[in-house]
C-alpha cells in the first residue's frame, strides 16, 4: 500500500549559470522500474509543473533509465530580471501503473556580464553634426549600463582628435572647427569598461557643417539681348552664370530668380537659363511704345536669408508681320423673309474688319471663299468690298429646299502680305417663314370611350393637327365649347401643346352618357376646329345599399336550428348591378358560425337563419351578445376568374343579437319570475393539481350531500307530508351538482313578463306558465307545502354563489345580486328559518370551492 519511489536521486537541488545556452545539462537522475513491472516505464519523466511557471527546462533521455534536466534557451535565464530559483515537479509512470512525483529545485547563479550601450548607440553608429565656428563644449551624451550595476569607465580613440569623454559619458569638443581649413569629418571609438575588465565599444561620427559667409558673383559678361516677337514659351534667351567663393573649386548650389514680376520671361532657379514664358506681342500698345524690356536677375547662395548679387540686362523685341486680319464680330447673323428677291444686300463685311500691323504693306486683306451648304443661294459681290447679297429667292416649302431654315456660310478674310495670315468669318442667315396655311386636324371628328370610374386627371385620348407651313407652326389646342355639366363648367381639359385630353371631374353614366366637345387648333394666326365625342361607359361603381343597415334584437337560447330569427330579413338595391348579383356573408362576430343568411346569393332579399344550436352547458359557447358585421357584395354573377379583375363593391349591415338564457327555477311570490342560468368552467388539463383538488373536493361534497339529503328528507316527512313523491323534486336537477370538475354560477334576474301558455313539467308533474315569444317560464300559482322548501333551496344556492358571477358575460353586479337576494329572502322569511343554521355548513363551503 506504500508509494514506490521510481525517481532515484530526487528530490534534489541543483544550480545553473545565467545565460546558459540551450541544451546545457542541469541535473541527472535515474528511473527505477517497479518490481511488478517487467517492461519499463509507460510514460517518460515529464515536468508537470514549475514554481514559478517557466519553459526554460526540459527532460532529455541520456540512455537506458537515465535522464537529465537541460535548459531550453526559451527563455534565456537572467539572474538580474528573472526568479533566482525554480521548483520543478517531475512525474513518471511505469507500465504497471505505478507512478512517482518528486521535486527538483534549480537555483540560478550570477555571472559577470559586459556593459551595454543604451539609446541610439546600442543599435547604430551615432552621427553628430557640428557647425564650423562653434565654440568648444558638450556635443553629445552617451549612455551605458552594467547588468551588475557596477561603476563604468569611458575611453576614446584616437586620442589626438580635438575631443574628450568625461566619466559620465559626455563628449566635449576642445577646439573651434573650420570647414575650409581642417578635417570635415571625425570618427570616435567610445569604449565603456566595467571593474571586471569587460567592455563594449561603439562609434560616434562627427560631421563639420560648412557655414555660408561669402557673397556670390555673376560670371556672365553680356548685358543686352535681342529676340523677335511671338516666340513660343520655353524659347532660350540667355544663359546666366555665377560663382560662390565659399564653394572653392567645387561647383556650389546657387539659386537664380527675377525679383520683380514679369509676364514675358522666367529663369530656371538652378541652371540660370532665361527663357520665354508668355506671349510677346510687338503690336501690343505697351510694347509698341517701349519695345525694350529690362530685367533684374538675382543669384543667391541660399534660398532663404542668404548672400545674393543682382544683374541688370535688357531684351529688345523685334517686330514681325504676325497679325492676320480680324473682323469684329467674327460671326454675323441676319434674318430674311423667304420671299426676299435676288440682289438683296445682306452684309458689308469690310466695315467690320481690319489688320493691326503697323507696316501698311502688312495690313491689306481680301474676302474670298464663300462656302457652305446652300451657298449657291448667296453671292460675294466683290473680294475687296466684301458685300454679301441674295442670289435667288428662297421658298421653304419648295421641295428643292426641304425645310432648310438656317444657312451656315463661311467667308475667308486673308492678309495680302507674306505669310498670308487669314481668318474665317461665320455667317448665319435665317430664312424667316411666312404663315401661309391653316392648321388641319388629322380627323374631322374624334370619338373616345371612357369608363365612368376613370380617375380624375387621367388621359382619355389625343387630337392631332398639322400645318403645311415650314417649319411647322407651333399649334395651340383649346376647348371652345361643350363638356360641361350641372356641377362643373367643364370637366375636360386639353393640353395646349400636345392635344392630350384629360378628365377634371368625375363622370357618371347614370347622369350623362355622352359629352360632345369642340376643339380648336391655332397657329397664333389661323385656326381650325374639330368635334370630339366622349362616350361614358357604365362601370360597377355603386355599392349595394341595404335596409335596415343596423338592427338589434333578442332570441331565446332554445330557438330551433333553421328558424328565421325574429323574422328578420334585409332588402338590398344597387343602381348599376342586377339583383341576382348579390352575395351575403358574415365577416365579423359570427363565433362558432351560429348564424347564416338564406339565400346566401342570387337575390336582393335574404333572411337571417340560426345555423347551429347554442351550447353553454358544455362551455362550447361563452358569448351572450353577438355583434355581426354582414357584407353584401355584387359579384355573384362573376366567374372566379373575373372576380380577380372586375370591380366589386361591398355594402355593410350591422346586427346586434342578445341570447336570452333558458330559466331553470322560479319563485311565485310575485307576478315576476326568476331565471336561473347555470354556467360551468372547465379546468385546464395542463394543471396537474386540478384533478387532485377536484377529486378530493368531489369526495367531500358527495359525503356532505348524502348527509344533507338524509336530514332534509327526515325534516320534510316530519313537517310537511306530500301527496305525491314527484312533487318534491325541483326543476333543477340536483344530481348535476355532483359533477366534480364544474363550478356552478347562478344568475338571478327579475323580469315582469306576460305568460300566455301553460304546460306540465315532465319531472315533477307540476304545472308551469310560459311566454311563447321569449321562452320565459314560471311555476303556476299553488298552495302546496313544497313551494317554501324550493324557495329556501334557491335562496341558499343564490347565497352560496353570490360572489362568483363577476367573471362571466351579462353577470349582474354584486349590489344588484345582493338586493335580489334580500328580496327573495324577505319573501320566504317564514320558511327560511329552519335551514338558517345550515347556510354556513362545511358542505356549503365545499360547493363554493
């Protein structure tokens, strides 16, 4: 029963030096196999846990049953930042199921490590820039740290440079640097050493930055340049050169600019090339007066706040013949009637054209090349004068010129001198049409068929008129007569531009079956008329109207199925539908489908029929008031397919029906009678406790009823002998009270009713009176002794159940019920005292449960 020690040499404590590489052996141990196991270990030794958690160690086999704990290198052990001791729990299991768990404690030992640079010097060579002329002082602060927090010593090489390094690692310059005289770059090897002699070395590069302190000067000698006008942008004008003494023999970076704004020239800021950037027009007023352009060129050795020099040069602009003749305006427009005669003057072009060249030999020009589609209808009278005239009369309706209303012509105005510059003049001549023809409708009369149910604003048709004039005149349509009714002056509207006829008011086939309009088409000078006949098509837009549309009545609960209820019938009419098209159905309120209409379709009259009997005893019916929503549609004559596409109208009738309950007992002390309505509630079978409670209550109730029956029969025989045994039985079937899953509600209502018939009760043999219209009943007046007993039972039942009727329809209020109970108790006071002590018996409580 004792644990077998399989791990030999454990527990133990071992040490390992920080920064040990992966695979370094930390501790060796062996595994002893259990005597009961002859096949070796089932699970090799494993580190199942470590405190603190680490993955820095692993177990490797070293042959046979020998194993060693080695470092993994992930993570590398660090004495300064990691825990200094680890407890490894090693687990092993042989093939017989024997296990062993032991602990190996590994302690990390410290090792002297070399110091390291920090910041930028730890990852790269640091470059320091120092301006020439800077006074001696600190130029950089190096940072280094020793893992053992030992004091460090700084040194540098080469030692002859003008720098020194302090004990804190600060680098100081010891001389003022001159960029032109001394070295321009230094390399310092900074070494940091710990007390153990370990060190690290890094390099610092110090660059000396040149300072600009000399003014540049121009090397270009030429000061005057000459170019012709109208040179293209980018044309080379001059090459300006300069030199900076600070640059020595090497080319320096100079910046050229034109300080003042100039729209003609620009200079390349790096090369000093002066070039044309804008159009230079010698004939411009400013250059015509002053053809020489002066420029100031600046050279700087720095783009901002540097040393600079300026050079003044002059550019002379030479005049050339570069202007073509121009006309203002360059586009001419004119209107002329289509019947204008040949020779009619249209334009005198020379009055609008000129050449601005200064030399008279260069400002002469001619007009040539009249062209364009239809230019044969026009002529250029003289090349010098530039007169344009009509060559022949133009008729727009002529087939030779089919609708050509605007002519686009071009005339070339050309310079006489070389290089023959020219411009194009655009001439637009519009031939103004003359209105010669009347509008003509496409038909002398129009006829449109329109349903009477068409929406207001809908289009019913279109009239069309045309004009032989070219171009076709814009025709305006209007209604000049017709289309009015008693309610509207005009129920039609025509679009003045398209001739589209629309409806402005509702159409009614029963009022007007046809409308005749007179439509006019006008081209603003001449008019034409046409007749438009609008035939109104009949549509089913009237809904059935029934009388009465609301009715309220009562019916007894015992009314036979198939009976016309209260002789009620509805009569319907429809102005635009056949009486046979009516269909009747009850859309709302017909719970359990007790009501129907006969006939249900095909007639304009129908009667309300009781379709199924009421069943309140079993709880199938719970409503006593039915509010029926009856729909009457005029679609009976339509097929099933047509009903989906034809217009159908629906009328409505609302019926309110109150069901009168059947009386079950009565008192004869007054001319009125009492209706006792029995109601029952069924418990839900999903409640598991209901059958148990009901069963237990039923057993107690049966025992109590049996005991009360014995007491009651004994008292009756002793105080009131009866002539017949059947006379003692009430109208209410007492055995129904033994149903275990029902809760009995009694509603007592006083009604003053006229009783016009009598009959004998088949159970008791007693005579009772009834009303043949409402079905109300009561016992016939008698002096028999049993009557007080019946009243006492009724009083007791009403007393026991007076608080249970609030949750059913038509239940009287608690106050009304209390008053009726008081009246009944007062009338039977002489007979109620014998049973007064039994009103609160446990049996009564059980009945209430």
